[in-house]
C-alpha cells in the first residue's frame, strides 16, 4: 500500500470492519505521514475512539483480538510505534517524549479527539508520557503490565540486565532468543498456541530500533507524572508477571489518585493473550464506568 501524503486536516473516517484483512485476519495496515516519517496503524469499528499501544519487541498485531472484540462499540486504533511493524525506524537519540509526539501526530491526523488509551508494558509508559504532554487528547487510561518507565519502576541492576538482554537480542538471530524471551511474557501454563502467536510477532522485531526503544524506556522516570493524572485510570496486571511484578503495580496504584487496580490470577505479562476473555471483560467494564462526557 502506498503511503499517503500528510494532510492538513483529519481524513474522513474509513469503515474498515472486515473489508481488507491481513493473512492473520487482522485489519490491514493503514498509513499516515507525520513529522518523523510514516506511521502504520490498524483500525476497525465506529464509536468513541479507543487507542491501543503495544509493548516492545512487538507491533499493533498484539491487539488483533481487541480490534475485533471492541469494534462493535468503539473506533479502535492499534498503531505500530516508531521502529516497529510498518512504521519508520527512528535514530537515537529518540526519547520517550518523541514517541509521544509521534502518537499525538497520529491522533490528530485521524481526528480521534480525546481517546480512551490502553497501553501494555512499554505502551503503558508511552500512555503516561502521552497524557503528560497532551492531556486534552486522553479520555481515560488503561495501563497494562505497567511501569512508570524503567527508571521509575526498576532497580539500576535490573535496568542494566534488560538493556544487555535487548542489545544481545538486536545482535543475534531470533531463533537463539525468542523461546526464552517469550517465556518472560507468559506464565508457565500458557497454551502452545499463545506462545506461537507471541513468538511470531516478536521474531519480526527491528534490530537497531529495538536498542533505541530500550534506551528511551530505560531513561524514563514518570513518577512525577503520576500525581497529575486526573482522568479515570485502570491498572491491570497478571499475578504471575515476572517483568512487571506486583510491587511495581502497587507503586503505580499509590501514585495515581483514584486509580483502580485489578490483578488477573494465572496470567503473566502478556495477559491480553493469555487471559483474553477476562482482559476484554475487565477493560470493557472499566470503559463503561469511564464513559462520562469528554473533558472540555
């Protein structure tokens, strides 16, 4: 698909609920051009805007199920962050704020207005940075397996371990590291089909931009942002998450005024894969509670 030029205003909302699909069944990629380059995204449904932000070593296909399950009630958009999927590859330095600016450009181009924003892992920190810089664009937050940035949630030793891990990932073939990495994303009893789905997406990573994303998240400390969050916020974690354990969850819960905390038993880091029915039901119930009028 060719990349359209950047427009001066929001494009007409296309209805793409099933017209064009990728081989995995998800809506086909769409593209917009922003200041940094081309941003790819998938979109389905109509209704209030609902924006999904994926984690590192991933892309918008992470939300393929949610593009279907929420499309009857929401205008659902799942982007590919810079350096992931079909989007442009950023060059360091590219801090977390630059990802937030690219996201704001996408939201403006698509005319999404104040959106419900769901972010997983890296996407959760991005959601907080996006809120900090563009609060008028956010209607509510769902922070899944969330961090206040790595610098805001992890020890220096753990951050160093993760940086080394992702640098090694970027310098080797996927076959050598995908199985062990994916096992950090799900609990031990994850079904083989779930492991296979995640492995396929992780294996399509962009090596050099993976280092850029890791550096950005390692440097991010979003703890000062937490007290300023005034929109309805849900923190959603898996009880068996080894990457964002429950002490991280409790710290965010204590830092965000009025935030709700829900823990799904038997789920790991990628709980939208491992517990999709419970994930969807929990998010849907929260969005119904958060569906007051958009902020003026």
